[in-house]
C-alpha cells in the first residue's frame, strides 16, 4: 500500500535536509500553469521508459494535479521494486492551498 504524505510534511522534511525526490508526473502544459521548485519532471506516460533516471535508494514522492495519477505512478514504482515511495496527498492543488497560495489552481 502506498503511503501518503501531505505537502507541508514534505516541505518540512526537505527543509530538515532529508533526501526526498519530488517526481511530478503532470503534462508539460500543467507545469506552465503551476509548478514547484526542485522537481524531477517525467510525464506519467513516460515513467515506464524512464525508470533508469530514478534513484531506487532515494525516497520518491509523486505529485500530480490532485493525487490520482500520482497514486497510480507510485503503485507502479512499488511494483518495479522501488522501496520508498509516497503519494503527495491532494497534489498541486493541496500544495497551493497549504504551502504556496500564489500557485494558480486549474
């Protein structure tokens, strides 16, 4: 079962220096509307072909618009042997609500 992590918890952990990778699986046009710094961007459909770009030793937190696509990708990563994977609860919409209200909702 994929763990969930709230945006504020992710930010707090990253600020403490924990090595977390934020994997944004949205489409490029979505990043133009709202994005956060320090992400690795791989659109959902391209994740299977680009697994080699991800470090299996680093905790990966997957992000999308509202949490549905990211949950699917997180499940996929777990099925591929990634040991530490989490879904960012509520996606970029929750990030904008809880962390950075300047982000445009879409």
